[in-house]
């Protein structure tokens, strides 16, 4: 007579194969990309809002005034591309809030997906979505024909802006682990807009009062904006680089800290 123990299949734990690269693969990236593109809010932040801002701001009077090796329209176009990419990357990172609320993060924990691979997926998605936002803004700038800068400046500023978006992906993950559900973007959206105006993304710091200017030097948008516009302005203070590196480190550390603490609901 057979027993339940004899009919129950046994699993050799040591024989289980760990996925290559910890589970980081093209299929997972494709799934994440589809999830992002199906979100209407993502489409608005990625495509419509930056494009609308590029059309409005670069077409204002004074846009043909010189700025660096180009004009004011080019200055604003780079700034708007950076802002759109930062907002998009932060929104991508903040998706962890919805993933936690819907139980998707718990499901991922049941798979062999390595946490490092999960972080790499988020970083890669941030670069993809940020690159899409930058491409849309630059396409609008080319179509409008107001921005005056060389091809090298155009490409260089776009690549630097894309590199800086990883900082805001980490910020999005950090906020996503602190704020529940859809409230994450309700904080990140207005917050990044305020930091952008305060950090000199849209308005040169020379137009601010000395007090506001000194506050701007400490904001997370100051360093990345100076880096992104460096090919145009040919100016990059050392403290702008320090600002960008420090804020990147703080956001990454904060995201890693909250991920390590997130055990109860995930």
C-alpha cells in the first residue's frame, strides 16, 4: 500500500538552476516597458508635458539672444529635456509604490529574480524612458527650429542629461518605498517642478537674488542642470559636480535603506 509520502514528488533544491544574470533579461525589460507605456500618466509626463513646455518656452521673445555657444532657445531646450527625463525617471522609480500596493513586489520575491537584477531593471527602464523624453523634446526643438547649437552640443547635452536621470530614478524608488500607492507621484511631480525652478533649470541663477542663489546651490537639480548644459555654456563649476555626485549617493543610499526595511507588506 502506497503512502502519501511515497507519492509526493520531492524537489532537489540543490539541483535548481539560478537564472543567468540573476534573472535580468530582455523579456523582463519588455514586460516593464509595456507596463509603463500603458500608463496614461506616464505618457503625459514622457511625451506631452515636455513637448508642450518646449513649444511654449523656446518660442518666447528673447529666445534668439546668445547663450554660450548657442542661444537662449537652446539653453531652454536642454533644460526642458533634462526636466522631462528627470520627471519620467522618477515616475518609473516611484512605480514600486504601486507594485507594493498591488502585491506585485511580493510576487517577484517568490521568483528567483535577484534583488540586484531588479534594481538593474529599474535603472535600465529609467534610462529608456528618460531617453524617450529627451528624444521627444529634441524632436520638437528640431521641428520648431528655434534652438541654435551645433550637432556636437546637441548630442553631448542629450547624453549628459540621460546620464543624470539615474539620480532621479533612485529618488523615485526612495519615495516609492516611503509613500503608499499613487501618492508618490503627487509628491514627486510638484516637488521636482519646485526644485527645478529653485535650482536654476529654467531660469539662470544670475537672475536670482543672492540669498536664493545660495540656496539653489544645495538643491538636487542644480548640479545635474549645470552638467547637462556644459556643452553649450562651456562652464562647469567643480561644486556642481560635487552636488550631483552627493545627491546621487544620498538617493541611492536612501532607496537601498528603504528596500532593506521593506519586509512586512512586500
